[in-house]
């Protein structure tokens, strides 16, 4: 008998890092989730369950990936999940602000024959940047369900759950590349005789790009005669296009994405810029960034932590509060109650637990560490410390210094 995990329809979350996949996963599954390493790797995969209209679905949150052709171990695990599982739906979560950059992976998932639902997340930030997205037109152009969401507020969650519930696999659109590239794809497709989780078209493209995992999969499945013919076709194409195959595939996908997005994105007048964005922009500008950095270091570290924390607060706590009020009471009480000299010295002597341990931790360490952590968020003003070294190196390089030589 199949376990509940095996029987439940699977919903797989895929997408770039930092697009809200984990927020969506938590919104769908709640608190009852498990995190474990994918077999044979150190990469963690989260699994949970969600009940939608009485049907229990297993939700899988995969590691971040930029393409279905893996480069890192995380991407390889994410792609392997797509190969091993039989998902009811694959939710491709993208950032609405960077839709053009992330849409090529959507095309790859669609041409792979996977049951894709495109989740356009972070719509509120896109709107604040003056972007208006016509998601109905995007859905029509892609031929798969498209749901707009703001997952941190759970906006669009109900619509997404309905799309998962009502999803029905239909023939996907085929996006046409350039004529010469289409000719090569057709040659490889014709040489593949087996049936695989990914479509023959997607498998052909991965073989042409020398995807080692797909090559091993084909090698284990095709009969020797078919495998020999397939290898010959792929080698001929690779030799003929040895200079520009990967680049052409990438450029063709970007070209298709621009066609898909025609009329989808409208840039309206930008709303009032938030102060945090202004501050972020100022700190990334070399002219205004250096004065801000100096102000933060001087007023934050030197004056607030060094002057107020290590000076005023320490003087008050140690010199006034402890020495004037707390220590005399504690030492007097311990001296009266403890008659054993070594025990008294241990507790309230010059190097005792109270006089050295408690007093110093509260009166010396706490004010300094406390004020530092109060000012610490200011030291994380967006990109102050990441942008400046790069800017200095760039300037040094332009001026002919030895930096980077």
C-alpha cells in the first residue's frame, strides 16, 4: 500500500533564490514541515503538506536555481527533483521586478513539458517602481496559468490554491528558435527513441549543451544502436557550432522573452520614492556615499558606542550604581552570611563572582555591546561596504595603479 506521502499529489516550488519561494512554501504548508538533506548530498529540501478543497497535496521547496541546466549542487538537486518526482504542478516563482531576466527559465520549464504555473511575486514592489503588468496577456502568450502574488501579505494565495486545484495538463506552447537552431533540434529529437520525464525537445537542447546528467540518463536508457546514432548527431552539431551554441540558445530565449512580454509591462510614472530607497541610492553614489560612511562611523561608532556607551553608561552603571549602591549592600550581606573566608572571596572578594563576573558583565560589557547592536543596523546601510571597495578598485585600475594586476 502506498504511503500518504507517495499518494498525495506533489506540488514543486522552483525559482531563483530570494524570490519568495520559502514564504510561499510556509503560506501553503503552515508549521508542519520537514527539512532533510537530499539523498547523497548536503543540500536541504523542505517538504510539507497543504489541504486545498479537501485534497491533501505534498509541497516541495527546492533549492534556488537559475536554469534547468545545473551548474551548482543546489541546481542539480532541484533539477533532479523535477526528474524523479511526478508533480501535479510546478510553481515557478519569479520576482515581478526582474521578470525579463527570470522568464527564460519559465520557457525552459514549459518546453520541458512540465505542468507549470507561473507565480509572479513581489507585485507591490513592482507597482511602487511604476511597473504595471498585464498578467492576463502574459498567461495568453505563455499558455500556462499566471498568478500575481504578494506572498508576504498572502495576497493571491487563494487564487494560487485554486489554480493548483483546477490545474489540468494541456499541450504546451512550442517557442520557435532561429531556423538553423530549430533544424539541429529536430535532428536530435529524431535520434531519441526513449521516453523521458522531460520532453524530447528539452532533452535535445540539454544534450546539445553537454549536460552530463542527461547524457548519463540517455546512456542508461537507449539501446546501443540508437545511442551510437544519437551521439554521432550531437557530436556533429557540437563541432559545427563549437563557438556559439550556448550563446545562441541564450540569445534566442531572450528574444522569445521579449516577444512574450510585448504589451505585458507598462512603465507608468514612478510613485514617490521611499526614504529608504533614496538612502540606498545615496550610499551607492561615490560622491554622497563617503560622507554618509564617515558620519555613520563617527556618530555611530565613535560618539554613540565609544562616547555614550563606553563612557557615560559605564560610568553611571559601574561608578555610580554598583559602587555607590549595589556593591556595598551585596558585599555586606555576603560578609554577614558567609563566614568561610575562601567562599566569601569566591563570591564577593576582589575577583569574586559578583564583583568581577556579574558587575563587569552588567556594568562594562552590556553598555558597550548593547549600544553597538543598536547602531549596527546603520552599519548595514545598503551596500556601503560592498560598493566602496569595488569603486575604489575600479578607480585605481583606471588610474593605472597596480591594483588587480
